[in-house]
């Protein structure tokens, strides 16, 4: 089972590298699409991100099935518990190389900042070329670590879902082994779970857009009031821009964070009282199970799409900057910059945030579990 988890991680790493490294066709197709304008860059970038969900999804599905049935065949406890144990071992196998993944994740921002320092200190073009290549490699490593993260989260959430059903069985004293999505209330819970992922993603991206708008206005103000900034005779007020971004990062995520915590509690409580009035003591638990399943699956796919498309857009720009399709300052480069700008909130804000949301769904419901069981007395 541990080897299954390791193999799953390795396949996800290879898949993510294929879709985000500019030596492969997907990123090159985005760069090529940039030659015909900004719109085609966005269209092809979105399509690459969507197609990139196929291999990781199939890989995780096969890994979960193999680990579960291998565990069940060991005879440790009953079949279900043994299957969950096998899945847990596979998850640990996947996490066994986490130290390497963390190192790869740290490489990305280091290379990115090196490029920024090179540009700000007006180093020769050859130095910037080196840091650009390092930055492109860093984009791939960051995308790989995000794909790995979402893959391990997928397997961990399967275990948490098993714990969720066991907890509600324990609290209610009733067997809780299946969830029937043909029940209208249960289907509604699933729809709300999927909707919450999209709404959270929209809030995250909107927060980046609003903050970017404020920063652009501030930069324009400084250029207007101090023209010497453009000729390097005067330094800009960096602190003002940093302050805007930092305060917005904290302020703008308050509502999305509350949304993720409060929504499952409200859904569970509402359908708990519906269950009490209709003599269905586990209705709240069943609705939350659908909320958890639909929300987790939607979040996994959405995070894969956002992480991969953002990295692909970034490296398509880097590919053009290396001299392809006209190189820097060409029309293709301008279109690629637009794609990179769209991809940044995808891969650096919304995507990584969903990794946390997926785990938060299970944790919140498990902690507040007793609240959602109807009191039939």
C-alpha cells in the first residue's frame, strides 16, 4: 500500500511537469496561441488547465481503489476498517517524500525573487537570462508541489470521510454506512457544497483583482508626483505598496474564511431540524455527507485546474522571452503577459487556498458533529 502511494505521487509529479514545463507541447501551444492575440492565449491556457485534471484524477482513483482493496485483503479487523488502514498506509507512502517536495516548493520563490533583484539592480541582460531560466524551473517545481499537495489531500479526505461516518454512527447509535443522493435534501446538500467551492474561488480571485487595482492607482500616483522615479534618480515609496498588499491580504480573506466554516454548520443545523420534523434522525448527517463529498471532489478538480493553468501561462511567457515567437516586447509577448497576469491569482491565491478549504470541510464537520444529529425525544 505504501508503494501505491509513492507511485501515485510520482505519476502526479510527472503529469504536472508535462503540463507546466515549456519543453513540452502544452505550454508551447499557449505561447503559439499568443501570436494571434490576448484572447487566444486565455482560451488555450484555460483548455490546458482543464485537460491537466485527467491524469491526476485517474491516478488518485486507481491508488485509492488499490490501497483500499489491498488493505481489505490483509484481514486486519473487518473489511472496511482494513481497507481504510490500507488507504492510510498509502497516504503515508505518498507523504514519505514530503521533505523533497518542500525543498522544491522553496526553490520557486527563491528563483523568482532572484530575478526581481537582478532587474531592480540593473544587472546585464545575460544575468537576467539566467534568472529567467531559473524562474521558469521554479514555476514547474511550484506547480509540482501543488499537484502533490492536492493528490495527498484527496487520499486524506477519503480517510476523513470514513471517520465522519463512524463518528455519526457513534453519536447517534444508528448504523450510518450509505448516503442516498436520490433523496432531495441530500442532493441539495451536495449542490451547496460544490457551489461553495466556486464562490470561494471567485472571492479569492476578486480580492486579488481589487488589490491589484489599488496598487496600480498608487503606482500611477507616485509616478505622477515624482517623475524622477522613471529615470532612477529617486526611489519609489515601496512601503506604501507593501502596506496596501499586506493589509488587503488579511482583510479580504476574512469573509471567504468565515464562509468555509459557517456554511457547513448552517446546512447541518437546518437539515437537522428538518429531520426532527420528518422523523429522520440522520438527515443532517446525510446532507453534510453529500456536502462534504461534492465539495471535496469539486475542490480537488478546481485546484488542479487553477494550479496547472497558472503555471502554464507563466512559463508560456518565459518561453517567448527566450526568443521564440518574436521574443520580448513582441505582440506575442504582450499577449503572454496578459495570460500570466490572469494566471497569478489562479496559481498563487485561489488554488493553494482550496488545498486548505478541502481539509477544512472535513475538520469543521467532524468537530461540530454532535450538533447535526436530530433529537427524536
